[in-house]
């Protein structure tokens, strides 16, 4: 059973109600609860909450119990994308959205939608965990801004007017105090953030190792999650090392173009002929390809290394 309680003016909200919607639903609390899942809404400067009134032998104080389904941090990310963001993820995108891994790495074809999935994960985290900080890093300012633009469109779909946090040029501030901040592509200007809840590195194979190492400590205090998303770029850099050599520390998702129904087979065959097998393997099949500049390939060198030998004292 739900009770409507009018409160004083507040500055936090999960969903804005138009006055006409407010009048329409005010007399029917069950309909309001079904229509607006967030526990806090704003109408005409007044906030209202939905509280459960326990019946029978239970306490009727209306206090919200732990694990209540209205709690924002239990909203399923896939249902959130479908019902709130009006975005229908495919089967592999569902894997990424639903994963609760602390360390995730996505190796995927071009044009699969990795930036869209990154934006959806960012908005879901910010919307369901109040006062959380989500950082988005990319090789350039433009790429970070593009991902934030997608996130802003999703926030607008939630009925929230997108606005910046007042401190960072590329940013979003939600009514619950959460922020999504896009970082510039330079290591020297990314420091200063702490207690990060989620760190997303888009086009990670093209982000400098120095920037990656500068970003990781920001996860320490908040025990935040880290996701790397990229198409490969040779057998160098932290993206390659994490994918190939860091064992079970990472939840890995590989999506070649042949598993993406949105990319026609005819297009892929034409691309294979146009750009050649090596580029095709890298850009569309998620394969780490040597550049060909070295005398010996990376695989040959790695097979020649034997860690069981003690160093020679000469």
C-alpha cells in the first residue's frame, strides 16, 4: 500500500511532473507509483515521496525497509535501458549492461555501439546511485564530448533537463547530486578527482599508458568499477596487455562484426577487399595485429621468453 506525502521544497528529484500530469494522477497513488518508479518527484517546486505502509502485524510507520524494490540501486540496467532510455540493446550489449564486474574490458568491432553502451552504463550508475561520480576518458576532448552528448540525450529522455556541474566544461549534473564528467585526452589535466564510482575509458587502445596509470588511483577510495572499451590497435599498450595477459582480473567481452546483425555481410565482404585482411582483422574482427615494423613479431618474442631462468651474474 502506498501513501502520498507532500513535503517542503526540495532540490532533488528523480522525475519531473508536468502540472497536468500532477492533477491527473494525484488522486490515484497506485497509478503514480506504477508510472514513476523513483521515490522522489518534483511538481511546482514541491517534492512528494512514496512510502510503503506496512499492514497486519507490521509496523505502520511508513518507513522504507531495506531491499525495498523502489530503491534506485536495484533497478536492472537492461530494463532501465529499455523502459527509461527507450533503447533496445542486443544480446551482447545486454552482457555488458548487466555485468556487475569490477573490471570489464570490451573488444569490439567498429560501429557496434560501444560509445552508446558506455553512455547507458554511465547514466544508469549516476541515476541509481546518488552523489556518485562517473568519469569518461577518451583519446581526445572531442570524443569525450561526443559520449557526454549521448549521455545528455539519455538524461533528457528521463525527463531531466541536462545541465553541467558548473566546474567542468564537459559534464552532466543530475538532480540526485551525481555527476558524469568527460575528461580531456591529456594525463596532466585529468588529476584531482577522487572516490570515483565508475571509470569508463572509450577507445582505450588509443589512450596513452601514462593517462591510464594516472586514472586508476581515482578508483581507490570509492572502490569504483573500471571498464575499457575499444577496437584493437596492434599488440602494444595497456588495452592489449589487459586483454592478453591479466588473467582472470577482467571480465572480457569480444564482439566481431560477424556477430553484429546491424552490419550487413555484403558490406563486410566489400570492406575486406577494400582495406585488406590485416586491417579488416583489426577493425572488424577484434584481432590484435602486429604493425609489421618490427623484425620479429610480438608473439615470437613472447614465446622466446622463459621466466624460469635465473639472471646471469657476469
